[in-house]
């Protein structure tokens, strides 16, 4: 697929034939074959979330279904690993399944993917590793991943403990990285895509802005709640267990925040009855968003209406082209040769 503009011809778009240099990051329980294939057809890169399919047979079938729906366009699989290896974890089995299925790219997160890089590289798989700040991106570069995506404090889900904002991550990445990097966290407009490219990024990661796509397999009530929410309707919790998460503000987050205030050493066991993933999953099924940890970022302020995913991507493209038009009439003077030692 030809990029919408030569500016969008980046290391990311060239690697996967994208129209826009945009990655739709993996969404637990939501990034299924229909959604990911819609991303592929729209000219961006989507990822099936492996953790949404505990039975490897189901994951294999979902990959096959996505391949049929994607009409030959590339897509990937997200493999989110726990911070530490635990007994019974099947990460190696999942990677082997992905390689056997002929998937061309994986999005990894949660832990250093170094032990599996030889297997993935031998299979010709591109490894895009997701981190919450640049210091982790530097480590990922050192162990040999192909690309990194850095999601700032504004992101939905897990922004890490550093809570560095997207704009600062972007500038630091340009200075400290030599491999292609993507920027995420609060990204939801075409103008932000242009800003990221201007700061050296090969593309952006978008999550929250796409949660209202028609292809997202969630209840209408859930999507309408996101449309009605704004950038002030998220909250950070679970810092007490070093697993900070940004979610939609609701009754559950109020309870969790109160418990953490009352006992900073509360521990994950006491929080689990409130934060277990099955509770949040019910919101996707019923539309009741009052309970559960429902990952959402500050780009909620940019989710103004439900739409087909292709329509959202088309809007991003129009906004990006408008941003480029604002920049191009006045070329930047380039006759300054002195350097400032900061």
C-alpha cells in the first residue's frame, strides 16, 4: 500500500506496507481477528492479543481467521509477558506457534524479550518491544529488538512507574536511540502523528482513540461511555503494587484508590477481588462500566463518536495532511551553523 504522503514513508510503513505509520497496539480481550484485519485493510498495523486466547488452538485459529480477513495485508500478534517468569508460563510455546503460523511481526511487552530473540529472528519475525519510558527502550535496543514503542504517562493501561510524558519521551528517544522508535500515550489525531515524525519517530501507537471503532467486539454501552468521557475521566491506581494502571474512572477505581490510601502496603492479594480481569471483561459484554479496571488513556478527549475503523483512520489521515499543509508554506531556514552547548 502506498503511503498517503511521502512524509509517511518511514521505517515502520516501509517494513509493513502501511498507508499511515500507525500501530494499533494490542487490546486485551478486544483485539480479535475482525478488528486487527480491519486495521490491516485500512493501512495501519494491528496486533491480535495472544493472552485473549488461553488455549493455543484458539490462538492458532484466530491467526488463520485474521489472515483470511486481512486480504493479504500484514498483521501481528501481541505477547504480553509477566515481569518475572512464573511456573507454567507458556511464552516459548506461544512464540513457536506464532512462528509456525507465519506471522511477520510480534509486539512484546512486560519483560525483556532477549531469551526468545534468536527463535524469532530465525523465523524472520520483526520484534517491536513496548516500554513505558526511554531508559527501557535503550535496554531493548541493546539486546537486539528491531523496533521499540514508547508509551508515555498519558496512555491507557500500564504507563510504568516513571510516569514520563509522551512529549518528553519523544525528545529523549530521538537523542538516545538508533533503532526505529514509535511514540504512544495520548495520541489520537493526525497532527500528533506529524509531530512524532518531526521528532524522529518512525510512527505512533494508538489505542484509546480506536476503542470506539465499530469492529471492536464490545457492547454499545461501553463505547458510548467512552464517547461521553473526556481527558479528565481517567485515573491512576495500583502504584502500591508497582503495577500502575490508567483506567476509566468508576466505582472500582474509587474503591482501589481508597484501599491504597488507607494501607500503602496492601498487596495484590487484597486488591485482586476488585481488579481481576474477569470483572473488567464483563463491562465489554454488558456495557456496564461502573465496575472493573477498564484501560483508557487521556485520548478519551479525542473519542467524539463511534465509527468504522476505516473512517477513524481516514480522519487521522485528513488531520495529518492538514498539519503538513500548515508547515509546508514556509520552509525552515537552514543557514545557522553554530552549536549551543546545553
